[in-house]
C-alpha cells in the first residue's frame, strides 16, 4: 500500500521507508472505507485484512487497490 509523508504529504510506493524531501520515516496509509457513504464509516480506520466496510458494504481502500492491481 502507498505511504504518505506526514510532513510534506508526498506519496511513495510501499517499498519506500523515508521521505526523500523531509527524511521522515514513512508509515502506510491506513485501511479505510473507499466510499464513506455512511456517517459511521467516515474517517474510520479498519484492520488491514478487512475487505468490506461493516457500515455500508463498500470495499476498503486496501481491497480496492488489490482488485485494481489484478486487472
């Protein structure tokens, strides 16, 4: 999954460990509902292995990314 620098916001692939501009250690973006259609799923993070939002049924962003990569 992509990683994002918490300081400058630059995005990197999952292999990067540090921001090339800031030198800050990068963390993976959290797994969330990809649609956020229901008030309860907006801004909520879910476990990395969860595939569907339990509130609205949409794919999580990790599952969506995996599905797009298989095409």
